C-alpha cells in the first residue's frame, strides 16, 4: 500500500522523514542478522528481590531524641480560633520560652560542679577510679613526705598509735650510708632477708644475674675495732690512723649465678641453707650455702628456647615441690626429686608479673598479669587436656591498668599493686573450708581496701610490689612497698599507714622493699644496686 505523503510538508521535511525510515529499516535488519548469528545481547531482567542478601532491608536507625526546648503546638487541635487574643498570647509565650532556653544554654555556670553530674559521654564516673589523678600526680617528688610525726601524734586509736610509733621508730642502718652499700653491680630486681632472726643477712639479685650478699652485723670500721687501746699519746704517723672513709668499706660478696636478671628467689622452709633462684635466662637454680655450690634444677630441654621466669614459690607443706611463673603467661610445677617431670599451665594470654601461694593452703595460687587481672586458682581441680589443661579459676578481679604483683599473707589476704596507682587488699574468709572448684562471686572478689599509691616507676626504676611480713610477732598483718619520693611505706591490711621510712644518704628510689619474716627489719634496693636498711 502506498503511503500518502502528509499535506503541506516542505521538501526538506520530506527528505528527513525518508532518511529516518531508511535508518530504522537498516537497524532492524542488523538486529535480525545478529540474532541469527547468536551475537545478540541477552535481554535484561530485573534482579529478584527474594533471597538477595544485598537487598535486605536494613533496620531503621534509631535517632536519639534531643530536647530542643519548647516546640510549637497546633492552635486548631487545641481548639483556638485563628487571630484570637488567646492564640496570640500562646504564640508569644512559646517565643519567650524558646528565647529563654537559648539564653540558658549560653549562660555561664556558677558555683561548684561534680564531674559525676556533668558526664556527657562515656561510662559513668567513678570517683574511686579517677584516672585523672594518675596524670596529675604521676611525677615523683623526692623527699616530700606524705606521712610523718604529725599523723602519728594525731592518731586517736591507742593500739594503732602504738604500732605507728613502733614502726616509725625504725632507724636507718648506721653502719654505712646507703650510697656506700652497693650490694649488686647492677639494678636490683629481687631482694630478701635470710630467715635467721639472729643476724641481718640480706640477699639481692640484679639485672645481669648477680646475687649479692651483705652482712649488716659487721662493723663500719673493722680495723679500728681490732686496735688495742694505748695509754700513750697517739702517733700521727701510725698507718692505722688513716682517714676513716678509706677504711669504711662494707664487706659485700656477689656471685654470678645466672646470665640474665634474677627475677625472684626464696629460701626453703625446710632448710635455711637452701636458696632457690629464678631468672630471665629460663632456669631455676638451687644455691646450697653450706656446700657453697649452685646447681640447675630446671631449664628448657632446648637451650635455645627463651622462656624467662618471673617468680618462684616453694610449697610450705612439701618443700620438694616448686612453683614458677613465666613472662609468657604460663605457670608451672616441678618436683625436685624428679626434675624431669614438669607440668605447665597457660593461665594468662599476657605476662604474669608475679604470683604467690597461700601459706596455709598452698593449693590456692594468686596471679597478677599484664591483662589487668588478679586471679585465684585452685590446684586441686585441674581440667582439660594437652595445652588446654589448667587449674580451675575460682575468681578474678579486673583493674583499670596492668597488675604488677599478687601476694598472699598468712590469713588469706591478697595484696596487689597496679599501674592505676592503687594498692588493693582482697580478703577471702574461710578458704580452708572451700571445696575443690569453689567459685567466688565477682562481689566477693572486689577489694576490701584500696589505697592510693603512686606506682608510676617508669623505665629505670624496678616495678613496685607490696610485700607482706610473713610471720609478724604481734600478729598484725602489714606490708611494705617502695615510694617514688625515696621512702618506703608500711601499711596494715586495713589500709592504715604505719610509717614512711627514709633518711639521709638515700639518693634513689628504694623500689624493691622486703620485710624480714619475723623481725621488724626492712631492706630496700635501688636501681643503682644500693641497699637501704631500717632496723
């Protein structure tokens, strides 16, 4: 059929229409040829919304409603006639309320503010865990006392006052000045007394594996003490009358027991001549003082294995059994009668800085680790197989920062020192009656006493640790800990400070402090290997 040409079209329009028709015909032909050859594109299909993970509806975001002050309300809903006096008065009141709210936001706040009432974001404010104090009081203030005679005199409790007077009355050793008693060549990491009550014999382990020994009963001038008394006039040329400074050299003996840091040592409760030492060189050694002999009792089977030890404890009920901790978070047990039989458990994912056994019930062990936890374990119930084998954890307490050490006293209290600048006392009553696997509630794991204490030692000072007196003569539980202001602090188990020991000649922080097990003697070591002693 011949298509009729539209009436009134110009020649140009006619030619354009013809070109369009020719192009459409060409495109249709090309599409037919491509379909015949199998080159045609696949038909587009809309993706199904069923079962597609990309098209799942996201939950609506809940917007936090903020109080923006008074809002406008509908006069129609309130039943008010437009342009009425009531509506105008209502609009004016709303305008004034908005302006007043904006003015109140900009107005300065007068008076005192409690941070607990003005927290904007973050968890609730706990004044007892004020981390801002750590920043403000972090720096040491040498020789600035925080406890002294005034506090002792103001004590109203008679028993406490008597105890404070007794402990504050301890005097710095007069035989030699502290800066002259260099008990070890390098920085002191571990320190303690020989248990004998008759003679103050101090041992100290340093960074390079040296064990120093100092006898505090020696005379400060042994040559003068041995000189006979002469009735005649003294001869100035007598060589025995040399300057006392040249003669006043303390007699100190040191031994190279390990190749790396002696992190801890302990005397055997069954034999005071047996000293067990633990070191970062991955070994435990036994020093026999009578035989003058040191022997290795534990070490990795492969000498290339690096398993630094951070602590050692001797079982008081079975002295042949030793417990040790490692910097990789493991604790172990070894029987010295069969040293090849060693059992280890992974108790922490991070470094265990210190641990201790309950003196009366040594199947309980307390650990302190870099993961901020103090944990109590029951060795009577060990579960799991292979690497997962471990004693059951009866309870744990988390601090804000890492915990440096956990020490049991004879009545079942645990003292910890941590980098949140606190010393915490955890009291566990009736531990002797606990069944194997007994669980302690989180509330019972909370400290009974918390003492604020600057524990920011930095890089060059040994970590501060709270150390109990094992067997106090008056049965009053107390512990000592180094003070960054170059003192040693003494506290009771109730957190009452008894004394702050210092003296002339102390030129560094006496960081490593220890009580004698029975006598009221305290020794402390510094990063320069010097010894301070109060008796």
